[in-house]
C-alpha cells in the first residue's frame, strides 16, 4: 500500500469546493512537489493528510485515518505548515528540550549538530531571530525527527534566496534518504525542480497534472524556433507559445523530439513553464500571450 | 552529522520503528505543563510581585515606626479597627486577588493566543494530543495557581512576622504582639481549605468555561466569555422578570451556597466555623459545577481539534 492513498478526497467550505474529489497515491521514498495557484486546494489537501481538518472521501496516511487516528499518525509524520510559526516567546534551548521531551523519534544531538552550522544561539528567543533563522531552527528541529513522512507547506515563503537554497540543500543532503517521503508545496518552483521526484499540479480543487519527473521530462519539450520555422512548429500543436528576444518558444506535450530538433533548439522546459502553460491556460490568466496557438 | 545518526538512517524501517525511545503520556503531560510555565511567567511573577509589594509596605511602615498593626474595616456602616490578624487576612486577600485576575486572563488566552500567532500549527506537528494539551492548560488555574497562592501566602506571612517581631523587639516590646490570633498555622489551615474548596473545586467550572471560550472565539475571548451570560441574564430579566441567571452567576462568583465561606458581612471571609467539609461536599452546586467543568473541558478539547488558526 502507498504511503498516502486517497480516493475521492473532497472538502467544502460552505458553498465553496476546496477539493473536488481527488485521487492520489504517493509511494514511499518520493519527493512530491504539489504546485498550484492560490486557492487551488494545496493547503486543504495537506490539512486533510495531516489530520488538521476533517474531510470527505477515503484517505489513508501510513495506513491510518488522519482525522480519527491523528495522535498515532503524528509519531511518524512531521510538518512545517508555514514559515515562522514557531512560538515567538520560546528560547532555542526550550524548543530543543520540549521536542526532546515529547517526541520519541527526536535525536537531540542531531538537531544540535544542525544548529551548530548556523549562527543561532541557544539562549535566543524566537522573536529575536530573523525570519531566515527561524526557518533554519524549525528545519533543524524537524530534520532531527526520524519521521516517515515530512510535509512542507510553503516552507520558504518570504525567505531570501540564500536561505531558500540552503533550506533545500540541507533537506536533500542531510535529511532525505530513500525510506523517507517528502511532500512540499511552494510557489518558488524553480528552486525545487531538481530535488523533486514527482510533480503534481492542483487547480480549482482538481489534479490537472501528475507525473514522475522522468515522465515529465520525457513528455514535455520546448522548442526555440525562428520566424521562418514558426508555421511548421505550430503545426505540431504546441500547448503554449511565448516570445523571447524575437524567437518563439513553443511548449509541446508529447511531441516528437527529433521532428522538433529539425525546426530549432530543443530543451526540457522548467516546471514553471509547464505550470504557466497548463494552469495559466485553464484560468485564462495568460490567455492573451497564448493566442495564435492551435488547440 | 555524527556517524551514529548516519547509521540510524540506513536501518530498515522496521528496525527504525523499534529504535525509538518510549515516551509515556505522563512525560508528555509534564513537558506540556512546563511549556505553559515558560510561556506565561506571569503565573508566578504577578502573585510574587503582589507579595513583594506587601512586604515592601510592611518595611516602610516599620521604618516609619508605625508598629500598631491594624486595618480599618467597615462593617454595616460601622468602622472598626481590627488587630494583627486583619493584616494577615488582607495580605492573603491581596495575593489571592492578583492570582485570580492573572488566572482568568491566562484561561482566556490559553487556547486563543496559540491560534492567533499560528504557533498551534507547530504544537500540532508534535505527537501531543489535544486532550493532553488542554489538560495541561487546565492544570494551571486548578493546581499551579492555587499552589503558588499558598506558597506565597505562607512566605509573605512568615516574612512579615519576622519583620514585625524584629521591629517590636528593637523598640523593647514583646515580639509576641506580631503573632495573630488565631495563630498562623490555623490561619494557613483555613487558607488551604478555602483555596481547595473555593479556588479549585467551586471555581473549576468558571476556569473551564473560559478555556472553552478561548478555544472557540476567533477574537476578543474576554468579551465572548462575559457578554453572553450577561445578555442571557438581561433577556431573562426583561422577558420573565426573574433573575435566575444573575443569581446563579453571583452565587458562583461569591461561593455563597457552597457553605465554604461566610458572605454575611458583605465580603468573602475565612472563618473557622465555616470549615464544614460535609456541608460543602453535600452542596449540589459543587457537584453540578464539577460536571459542567468536565463538559466545558471536553468541549475545549474538541474545539482545539477542529478550530483553524485565526
């Protein structure tokens, strides 16, 4: 059985449908990026997975029902729900004491080791730390917990580039091994692309794309073509088209790479490019720039 | 990273599951109470400050040479001077009053503050159940505050006694004038009884009600705690001309029907004739109140589980 298994997972807030009956199956050892515009249902889905909110439909996380068996689940699952949600009054040493006091899988020496690489002092209170340092502290606490599933909901929002890079580097180098599973949502997709093993797009409470990164790279291809080749390239039915420095960049879903290579430079698109094409097209946000594309 | 933790990472899952340390529910509870004390240092600092001011007052009065310990008490329009015992009583009342106020504010913010600053998402990411958390918060007004009150009252009494006795001796008077009647041990016994009967058992539903409101209210838990009962009382008064709700509230606050205090003279007083545990234990208000307290706490646990950060 998969680590996370959902069938017809749905959630409504009054008349608003936040999640419209999604099916998903996440295997152990994957790093899944859950990408979607604001209001797509990412946090709703994560809240259901973490047992923070009730839901409709079928959902098992590590074989447990997250809503009714939350206490047992939290021994195996850890999450960072937001940046800077550590209580402002707590001292770094108190945070270490407390987590060591309540979490059976917390390795204090490991957390101290991570903190030693930062400039965070044991005697500081969270309110005295910068936002980036709070994120480092939270990550140090979480990485020292031997959890089977780690859920990160916008863990780097509002951090500068250096902290963001360091955050994902430590996650990958010091934490991830193939028995752990990470689910992460973020708007800063570019920084995440090379650490993900799977990618899923949510929009309007539905899954609109779900691939492993191998599938993603095999399926989506981008071609840079000059004006003389544009008609030929358009005939291959790109899903999205934009212009960069007088050349057209066409994004294809499942086109023949050899055929495209004859027309121009071929490369693998970034998740962000595919996101804009798929979600922007659906939501009509980038409709103007996508005009002239054969659909 | 140490080599040891590297090795732990490479263990198969089954082995890792057994490698964890066992943490008993009692230990989780202990750490949960400790974290309340870390966060809310006013639990002990505010009553301690009240005790400090009492002792400061004593020192100043001694320095001024005012050795006649008396307190003016107004009873039924007549002003009466009472002796040294009244001073010790007043000390006790001051510490209790401060502790009561701080404890009410604590209860109203306990489950609201963590949602307002979103730190509830951090607490909920750890394997501590909502029941453990709510019980740890209920322990503060029901056990920690009463214990703090008792310790501070005894300490303040002893300190005042020493200061007065020393001052009396220095003036060539008998130090025994600083000793109240009834004596301090009897006074402490009555205080303990009063704290357990009124502050813990009789007030338990009030504290638990405030905890419930703080788990429920999206903002202004103080108003949400106070206004609905008052509004209900006003509606009752206008619609039916009766005051059952107001009387009930007054009785709960004054402890009148508990049989554990004398309120005949207007204020809550300690009186050795009132130490009648059987009468207290037989009062229906006590038991109904405790049932209500349990219901409020259960509701608080449920609300903490369901409410999102605000």
